[in-house]
């Protein structure tokens, strides 16, 4: 187990190094200097600016500097917001994104498992078809369209919920719902198919013949055993929520990290793009590792070992 | 006791007719015919096929059904609702949405299919070689793939789109740069299973070289999973195109892609909702069609579900 985790950590560091390197050189290859938007600067000021941002050194030295600062978890100053560092942006935006993401993950899991379970228990009845139509809709509609649709109907036409901004709990419902829609649909389908498989097993028959009532069978035997594929979906779920947050936060005007990222793309604020990319990558890689470890703890049939030669 | 003699005519030969018993009562069907028969029974998947055929035909015919083209502005008739003149209304520059939708269909379908084909080519070669050669080579090739695999897909696509000039080619390249790994892994897994089969050994004994064994024996037998992966790559690419367009990293104007039309539609939603409705409808229909076809194929190819 420890050996496995160590190996995984090693690969994680390697992957991160690749990501940092690729982002660094891509951003340096990007057209235009960060200061090109402003008026013609006197050469002395230009030189001063470049010295301040370390741009007067050779490309390789800049790269080494960047690697060192990433290890120190310091992503440097933002190029467009004067006086604000990328770390400030992250520590400001991330808590908001985290709250939204957690709410969306909760919604996706709760609604997805519920829909899937209902569909499996009422297999080939109208409940099954309704649940699967909802799931197909969730998979087929891109999240930004879902978000705009929800906003248009619930907030603009019916005025039930606030249109945008991030103030009260009511403000969080629409964005969380829009963010959760696609993963929810995937979870519903996973739950349904894995429950259908479990229902056919002998131990469910045994439980029935022991005289357990159907609620108890469903809760204690069927759902519990059908959850494994859903747990293994947690990694993709987290990454879907994370990338989904870019557009959702922009649509609803939520001051999270996703919105900062999108703004920095439009502004070509390279140091923010780089810093946030590295931050998101660390977040994703760590959470996927945690999910894998959790998976092995829940399911005793899975041994964390080298998957070589499977 | 009187013994009765049974006349010879009453005897009849039973069985022994070898020609009839060896006859095959049903026409023999190949694996793919069998798959197709099961696929046909899946109504949802067939709906997807019909939808796709209609979409493909309309993407070629649609732009010619109207007197308009996708790039010409007509500011006098901007933002009109759907009418007899403009079936799907017009956008903020007075361009006919119906025409643009079908031009957009060409672009979106092209992106999806091109991405799937490139993934296929790289993935099959990489995964096939890695699985077939095995040993140290396999180890290195797969470790390389693992590291690329761990890079968050959309983040990398966004980064590439920021740096390079926006356009169709860049978009497809950005999508495939890490997109092929999924295909490579699936092909490798299949090849690992298949390469120890007797027919591969027979081919090796007969002196077939690696490329022949790969092309004639291994790849054809992994066609099923490859096909499923491809049908699920296409909607993913269309989805990504829409997502990138929303971030302002889509194909440049005046090209009409569904993603750019939808993201313009989002901006105009409050006053001109039909401008979001039509691109949203067609993006969703296409993703739906590919998804149900992929599901249908998976069910049809699954031997456990065979009756």
C-alpha cells in the first residue's frame, strides 16, 4: 500500500513537472509581450519592468526561476491586475469555487443515485423511462446551455430564483444545478446499470427469502453493493465540476477561481493562466489519488498493486 | 399362435438420410451481421442513426435551400424572430440562422469526425505496438501515455488555443494531442488479450511479420471496442468545441460553428431567445445521437447480452 502510494506520488510529481514545463514554454511562445497593450514606454521603464518580472534573463534561467517558485508555491504577480499576486487571486477565488463545487458534487451524487435507483427498481416502467430521459438530456446538453436555459426560465421568466451574483443560498441553487447536470446524468446511468446487475445476484434472493422487507434489501444490499462504479466515477466527477465551473461562474457572475481563469484568458494575463493551470492540476491529481485510495479501502476485492500485466 | 406377416410395403426407412441432417437450417451469419441484427432491434440507437443521417444530409443540402449565405450581413433585418422568410430567424448582423445552422453542422461534424479519426490512427498504432511488442517497450510507451493521460484534458486544450492562432486545425490538433491516449489504452488491452491466441501463434509460425499480424489479425478483432470509443469521441469533441467557443477560443468569424452561435445566443438570450434555441437544439440532438449509437453498439457487441 505505502509502496503503491509512493509510486503514485512519484508519477504525480513527474506529471506536474511536465505540466509546468509545457505551460511555461507555451506561455513564453505566446504572441505579444505582456506590456504591448500599453503606450510606447521609455526604454528605461521597459527595462525596469522586465527586470521586475524577471524577463531580462535568459529563457532557461526564467524557466529555472519559475520551477523554483512553483515548488515554493509562489506564482508571482498578475500581469494585468497591478499589485495583485496570483496567490491572492487563488486564495480569494478558490473558497467560492470550492463552496459551489461541493454543492454541485452533493447535488450530482444525491440526485444521480436517486434517479438511477428509481430507474433500476422500476425497470422498464414509466419511472425508468422518465429517469433515463432526464439522464439523456443531462448528457446531451452542454452545461453553459443548460445554465442559460435555467437562468432564462427560472430567473428571468418566472423570477423564482435570483438571476446571478453570489450572495445568499438562493443564489447558489441555479449554478450548482447547472454544474451538476451532466455528472448527475452519468451517475444516474451508472447507478441504474450497476443496480440492475446487483438485483440479479443470489444474495438478493437470499435476503428476500430470509423475509427482509424490500426497503431494507434496497438500502442495505442493493444500493450498497451497486455503489462501486459510482465511487470510481468520483475522479472524472471532480474534474467535470472543476472545468464546468469556468463557464458556470462566468454565466452567473460568481467571483470564483473559474471566472478569474476565464478573465485571464481573455486578458492574456499569462502569469495568472499559468498559476491557475498548475493549481488546478495539483488539485485534480491529488483528488484523483485520494479517490483511488478511498476506492481500495471501500472495496476489499481491489488490491492496490501494480496493474502491470492485468 | 399365428404369426402374421407384415408386408414389406409397410416398412419405411427412418433416418439415415445424411444429406438432410447436415443441412444448415438457418443462413449462416457473420459476427458483424449478428451485431447489426441486434443493433437494429435497439429502437433508441436506430433513432440516433436516422437523426445522424438527416443531420448529415441537411448539412450538405441545407445551406442551398435558402437564398442567403452564412457570411453576408443584412443589418436592416437583424435579430428577427423565426418567420416564413427566415425560418430560424436572424442573428445580430442579420445573417440567416437556418443557413448558418447547416454550415455549422458541417463544421461541428467535421471537428468531431476529424478528432475521432486522428485519435484512431495514433491510438491504434501506439496501443497496438505497445501491446504486441510487450516487455520493456510496452512499459516505456505506456508510462509516457500515463503521464500525458494525467494532464487535465480541457486545461491543456485551453492553453493550446490561447497560444496558437484560433482556427479549425488548431482546435482539432489541441483536442487530439492528449485525446488519443484513451484509444491507445483500449487497443493495448485488447491486443494483450488477443496476442496469446492460437491463430496469432499460427500466423507467427507461418512466418507472418509484425505489421501483417497487426493489420490482418489483431486490429480487425479489436474493431468492436474501437468503434464504441470512436462514436463516443465525436460528441466529446463537439462538446469541447462548444465549450471553447463559449470561452472565446472558437473558430474565427464569420465561420458559423454551433458553439460560436450558441455562445452568441447566450449573450442575446434575454431579448432574442431563439438565437440560443436553435444551435442548442442541434448540438444536443447530435450529442444525443452519437451517445445512443455508442450505447447501442456496446450492447450489440456485448456477448453476454446475446440471446
